[in-house]
C-alpha cells in the first residue's frame, strides 16, 4: 500500500539522529547526553551546570573526565566559550561531577582463584 508522498507502509523507520556536541577542552565530538553542559544564564545571572541540557542560556560542553575538566578550567576554555568568568562553586561542582563519573566508569579487576 502506498501512502501520500510515495512512502510505502512496509518501509523501515529511520533511526533517530543523535545530536553531536564538541568538548571545549579536547575538541572531541560526542553525543549530547555523554557530555556535561555548563551554561551562562540569561541576563548575566551567573553560570550553572545543566544536567538536563534544556535550560535557557549560552551553553558549552565538556567531557565528564578529570582531564578535560581540569584542562577546560586551567586554560579558561569554558570562560572563553561562555564569555564570562566561572565561579569557584561551579568549578568545584564540575570537578566533583567529573571525579564521580570517572569513579563510576572504573571497573574493579576480576580476581582469579
């Protein structure tokens, strides 16, 4: 059976497109959900972490690894992307999130008897 527009009902649906974002520190491209979003709030109200990825404001993405977070903060790459200074509270929260993510991805060695 042919639907309007020339599509048949037996056609397989296309897989959903995954939005890609670039880490400001290492410049690697990854899925939007795999990175941490840091936003500058509208009207200069400050800087915040955005775990949902949906808050309004200018955003920058960082890999949730200690190395990328340290590089982004040390070389002020986040500040440059957001065009505003990063407060210490947000920097500490970002470091904690990265270290928690790194601890969660580490696997314990398997003991062989």
